[in-house]
């Protein structure tokens, strides 16, 4: 047995009848729409002041804290002063929509900001706030490499070292964007609380441009640690050069853009001071430097004041460098070093025909040197700029995003 639902049926019939008869809204509904439209127009004509701080806020950016922006209107008055009455000079933009102090604000200083703006139909808005800028001792800075405008090798990561331990790694990492003109995906990886490196899965594409957008200004990295950096850095990846050292055959093959340029005789680490295996990135080039065994655990074994054509591969002291003190017969035949990769050279490094001079002149910071067949472990990824020795899945797992 089926039951009908008279009430529902009557509602349906009423709606249908209304539609067929072309029912219209009554006079009251039209009036409501007019009022709503008028209110919307008035709201649109009202100015809207946007500030970079809120009333009572602490740790405000010295670069952005005093800036003012107005939407749907123009600035008519701005007063920015310290708590003791010191007036901060500034200027309104030509379109009347922004105001900025003439210089960055002082650190650790209390300010009072009053803004008046006018919109259409003479409507005005006023905002008043008090705020305090971040103290000098509450800042953090990230030193980074490579430099803006530089040309580097395909293995060069973007590496930040922060001067304070970061606890909010997600906020800090999210404020740094690294992109490549090649379209390679770039991922960050934290080595502890103070170092953050970025790299793609494979080496950078040769001749690509890398853009690093640093938007750390006002970002809280930890208690008592607020960022201030706000800049964009670009660098170029040069030709693709990867050199491979075979410690067992005492040779280094220099390959550029897929073609072998030269195979050079070398001497690697002796049996009791072997060279790390793995992919290592040239992080520093020194035409001459002092090398003292005491700095790397070999006190008393050597102290050479003028090692020529030195290119750093690790923080712990691994270099590719010129060697003028070993006999010529050692290169290509035996491993005699304390862990470095040595190339034949002349004292003073003034002979351009020597292998070390050629390799130095043909290398960029960021070029990769791969060591194989050494009787040692693979170098740690954070020992130098050597994150390429970490599997990609593990690398991505170290991102805070």
C-alpha cells in the first residue's frame, strides 16, 4: 500500500504554477536589492589601509614594519614616530597609494603609526597602531653560496648556513624558492639545525640559469630568531664537466659535455691515509695555500707553505692540488698523498704546461670530481658540498616542506 504526501504535492504544484504564470518578486524585494547594491557601491568606494604590523606586535621587520599601502583610495596623512617622539621621515608614492620611510627602521625600537586615507565620495579611514621592531640580538642570517652573478659547475648546490639554530624549518625552507630555467625540480635538505642545501635529482643542466628567491624578512625561525633577508639571486651553470679519479690506476679523466678532454696522471692517498670515494664538488679555488697536517689530524707529517693550484673538495681537508715535491715518477704510478689528489706541478705554480695548472685553469667552482677504487668509505654528504652521495629518496626525506 502506497501513502501519498499531500503537503509535498501541494508545494510542488504551487512552485510549478508560479513558474508557469511567470511569478515576479514584490516591491519590497526590489527595494532590498537596491539597498544592497548601494551598500556594495559604498563599500567599494571606501579606502582600505593595509599595514605590515598589528597593534601591539613585537619583533616587526625593520624593512617592512613602517610601510603603508592603500587600496581603493589615497593616503592623506602618515605619522610614524618613536615612542619618545622622534619623527620618522618618509614619502608617498606618485599615485598616492603607498608610503615608506626614507630608511630602514631601527632595531629594537617602539613606534607609533597613524594613517589616514580618503576614498571616493570623501569617505575616510584611519588606523593607529603601536609596534616594536625586532632586536639586533633576535635576528638570524643565512650565509649562502654560490654568489649572485657567478658561473658554476653542474654539481654546485645552493647551500645556506644559518648563524642560529632553526627550529621552525618548514617556515624557513618555504621562504626560499630555488628554480632552474631547465625545469628541473629542486628540493631542500636539512643537515642539522643550521644548514639547508638545495639540489635537483641529477646534476644541473649545463648552461641553465638558477634563480634563488630569498623571502626570509619577518620569518620566525626559532625563539629569538627572525629573518631579515629579502633578495633574489641568480647564477649560471656553465659547461658540464665531471672528472673521474681512479685511485687504482692513478689516472683522472676530465670529461666535458660528454667528451674526454684529457686523462691526467695523479697520485692519491697512501694506504694509511686513503682518499674518500664518491662525488665531490669543488667549493674553493686557491692559486696558492699553506697546508699543515696539524689541521687535519696529521700533525708533524707535513707543513707546506705554498701548495699551488689548490681546489677544495671537502670541509675536512680533501683537495685536488698541485704537487711539486713528489718525484715525477709518482704520478700515474703510485699513491703517496695524505688523502688529497695530487697533480704534477712546479714550485710557485708558474709553469702553465704543468698538469695542475691546466686542470686549475679549466675548472670551475661547482665542477664535480668523482673518486673511485680507493680503499676508503664514501665521503659523507655534509662533508663539503657533497650531497650528491645521498640517494634521492633520502634527500627528499630531509626536506621540511
